[in-house]
C-alpha cells in the first residue's frame, strides 16, 4: 500500500510538473513572439530613423550650399557697391574740378563804376 501511495504521489507530481512545463512552454512561446515583434518594431524604427537622418543630412547640405552661395553673392554685391562708390567719388571729383576750371577760365566782364568826377555822377548830383 505504501508503494501504491508513493506511486500515486509521484504520478501526481509528474502530472503537475507536466502542466507546469506546458505553462512554461506556452509562456516561452509568448515571450519569444513578443520579443520577435519588439525586434521587428525596433528594426522598423531604426530604418525610419536612418531615413530621417539621411533626409536631414541632405537638407543640411542644401542649406549649407545655399548659405555659401548667398555669402558669395553678398561678397560680389559688396564688391560691386565698393566699385560703384569709388566710381561715383571719382566722377564727382572730376565734375567738381571741371566746374572750377570753367569758372577760372570764364571771361570776366568789366563792371563800370562811376567815379564822383564822371559826367554820370555830375548829372545825378545836379538832379538832386
């Protein structure tokens, strides 16, 4: 009888451990499925991040080139302004010098000033 009781006890433990083993197997499969799904999501996220990073690099490169061209344009504009300013200064100086030369070389007109002894002065004085 004692052997029978021990046998039943061992069978009961085996049955219980079998059920526990099945539960563990189910949990392991669920865990593996969850990990596979998590890995797929992570890989998808990594691909999206790589795509965004590449787009960002391309955009950044475009902005850099645009900024560089803008700086080159600004430099060219500044040089053109400096050249125009120097030309205007030279033109102004030339025009001013020509005007002064014209004034210096202009024919002078004599202004007749009547002296107190002139006939004009005598007529004026007698009319008073």
